[in-house]
């Protein structure tokens, strides 16, 4: 695995799976993303601030989010339940309550920033519904 990192972010290229992932934040907020090769190649370039790198990472497909701030109780969102196998190197750790599948599905449908997760969430929802019908 090949890594790039800065203050508040880290990215990984897994050459065996040709997969790019990145994390940003820590402490009160943490996010894990699947990114493209193009995003990975731009990260850490001379003249880019850590904030610029974090914004670039945020354009990837959101896999996991953790919030532990003073605005309410801590919570975690698993946009892709395979986040641990997609990025085994990452420091993603759930805190507090984990959003239900139904709440996560609703957020993915509602927020344009989560549009990259719609196809994956729709397939998972169909599998859950089929499983429920069979029981």
C-alpha cells in the first residue's frame, strides 16, 4: 500500500485491488472516502493547503462518518457497510449510536453530496426487503 498524508488527512492506494481511499478529520469529526486515481494524484501537490486537500477528498464517495461534537450525542453513519474491508488501514471507529439503514438511505436520497452512494444503497435496500419478504 502506498500512502500520502498531511495534517488532518491521509490517503491510500492499494495496488493489489487498484483501490484509492482517504480519510480526513479526527477528534470531533471524521470521514472516510473512496476516491479516484485522479483525486489521489492531486493530493499533496506543492501549493495545496491541507484544507484544499480535505476539500478534494470530500469529492469522493463517502464511506463512513463519525461526529462527536458539542451539538448533541455522538453518532456514526455507515454509508457503505464494507468500509472496513475497503480501507482496512483507516482509523474509522464508530462512536455513539449508528444511524439505521432507513435513516442513512433517506440522507443519501436527500443530500446531493451523497449521490455517489445512491446506487449502492438502493441495491442494499432491495436485498434487505427481499430478505424480509422471505422470512
